[in-house]
């Protein structure tokens, strides 16, 4: 007696295979860091180690940073309240290519139904980058950096067991106020360049 697979079974097998392949690719990608976002820095509270008013000239500092200034991930002044804690631009491009290639012909469903299933799967398993502004303090310029975070509220895989983790990062170039060790009379401070990593992409992977 010939057995025919039900539409639900075909959907389950198809989705599992495609997601397994996509998640295997994510697992072999190098992780940018095991410590992103960057933990809060512990600064020496001595006010003598902070830049003075003459050292904080925006025009001079902008010139020091030159073309490395990144207005997307850094801000000189306090950002607008609505300019953070949002899904960043890489999540606005629509469905991932892996979900566009899912084959639902075995379901014999209408094109509209296929689109809804595709959209639901993408929504359930996607790992958006959530952004928030962080104040690094007066010893950095620009002092505000837009950090990314990966949500870990629920599993992102079918079946469950995998969670969103950082899979890519970018480095934002900042100026860091550094003082060389020594007595106050001989202490010399200056601005140096520093690279601050932020999460730019999250992916579904094993913890």
C-alpha cells in the first residue's frame, strides 16, 4: 500500500533540513569575541587624569580623528532618545536568502500561504541586532557609542536549543585620553586612537 506524506510532514522535513544547513554555516563562522558587548571600563577616579576644557575642543578633536569619524555608531553629544534600542539596518532588508529558497511545492499550497509560512519561519528564527547608546565618559571622544546586542530571550531554532549570538563585529575608531604614569608635575597626557568593537550581526548558534 503506497503511503503519501502529509503536507505537515513535508513542511516539517523541508524546514528542518534548510535550517540545519543554515545553522551549520553559522556555527563554522568565527565569533568576533566572547566578551561583546564590551564590559564597562573601570576608570581611575582621579580628576587629574581627565582632559581639561582646552583638550575638548570639538574642532581640534574632529581634525585628529579625520575620516575615521563614524556618525552612525558614534555621537559627540547625547543622542536623541529615539535613536537607539532599535533594530539596526541589516535587519530591514527582508527575508534571508535561505528562506527565499525554501521549497514548499509538496504542500500544494497557494502562493499567499507559502509567503505567510516563509515570513513566520523567518520571524521565529531571525536574530536581529538591537542597538543602544552607551556613554563611555569624558575620556573618550566621541563619548557616545552605539552598541549592538543579541537577544537571548528565547531559542531561535526548530527544534529549540540554539540561541542568538554575535557572529560579526565592526570596530569604531575613537580618541582615548591617556596619561603616562609618573608624578603630577611630570605626567603627560594626550589623545590616542583606539578601536572599540561593536556587534554588527547576530546569528542562531549553539551556546
